[in-house]
């Protein structure tokens, strides 16, 4: 515990294991609590997205026995659907009316629809001084950006043609954009954040996940995606939103604990006075 004390002034610096320069990098970025200007808000949000992306793309290398079962289940289910996609895609007659309705409903899960919703949470929370709504807006935007980046990388790699392609339907590495479903990723990512934030309200998760299921189903009936595309997108979206929320919860206390606590020091007998700064736990 380093100290600097003089006869007339004393400064006491107390550091714990969460000390300056030794905290988690994410603690130095942003975890929403208060409203602030657009520029610092955007900078901190992008900083979190950058840390998220590093964690997302390295997650397969950090697999352990606790999450290995989920990786195996997700991989096996996706592989099984890929093997049966050409059969399941013919469940419906796919008439013009059905395709039109499917496309219209799926607009709910488009990025240009969901991003304003996340912004609405934040602005509404800022106006009403509702910290949970602000937090939902920021974390929702973070999850949406994460999902957008993931799909923009995976789609060109997979290159799968859509079910309504004029030729080579479902063909991989053909320059298509069917796998995974971007609408499913985005809608499930935001729904996961909202459902976790408002889990105390029983109807909120039901509505959030219900709308996501509606969007995913609409993409199937509109011949925009195969079932495997939708499963992969839904799983990626849900895990992304859940990761963003849980990471926030794990680090929120670090930010509060990382702020210095100022305590005055007064010793009349020696004529010494000063302050003590305590960081961390």
C-alpha cells in the first residue's frame, strides 16, 4: 500500500487487485449507466463491439466441457437440416401471396427496423431517466452490430444460393447469401437482450422470442432461406445477445468498484491533513 505523507499534507493511495493498469480491458470501455454525448457514446460502444468480436471469433478455441455439449448440439442439428434442406423447402407451395406475406413480415427483423427500436429504448430511457431502458438500448445496439459483422463475414464464406435462386438452388460457395439467415441473427440478438433485461416481466421474453420466431418462419415461407440457415442464424443471434448481456453483468460491478473512494485524513495532533484514494475491492 504505497503512501506519501508529509507534515502538513498526506496523500494515501490504496490499491487492490482491481488496480489502475491491472483491470479487465473491458472495464475501461463502457457499461451504460448514465446518458452522455453522441461522440463518447459511439466511441465506447464501438470499443465494446471490438472486444466482443475478438471473443466471438476465438470462442471455439476456448471451448470447455461445460459448453462443448452446446457446440456439438448446434453443429449436429445444423448438419442434419442441411442434409434435408432440399426436401423440407418443399413443405409449402410457395405461391406469390405466401412469398409476399413472408417478405413483408420478415421486415420486422431487418436491421433498419431493429436499430431504431434499440435507439428508441435508449432515447426513451434518457428522457424518462430509466436506466434499464437506456441499458437495453445500448446493449441491444451492441448485439445488433456484433450480429451484423458476423453475418457479413460468414455469408461470403459460405456463398450458399437461396431457395429462390434461378439456378443451383442451395449450392454452396456459389456467391449466394443464404447462410446464415441475417434476419434471424439480428432479431434473435435483440430479443435475447430484451428478454434478459426484462426477465422479471414474464410476458416480455414471450413477446420478444415470439416475434423472432415469426421473423425466422417468414424467411422460410418467403423462400429466402432453408431451415438450416434459420437455425444457424437464430442460434448465433441468441448466443450473441446472451453473451453481450452476461458480459455486461459480469463487468458492471468492476466499473463501480474501480472508481476511487475519497476519504479525508485529519490528524490535529500532528498538524497533518490530506486525502486517501482507494481503488477496487
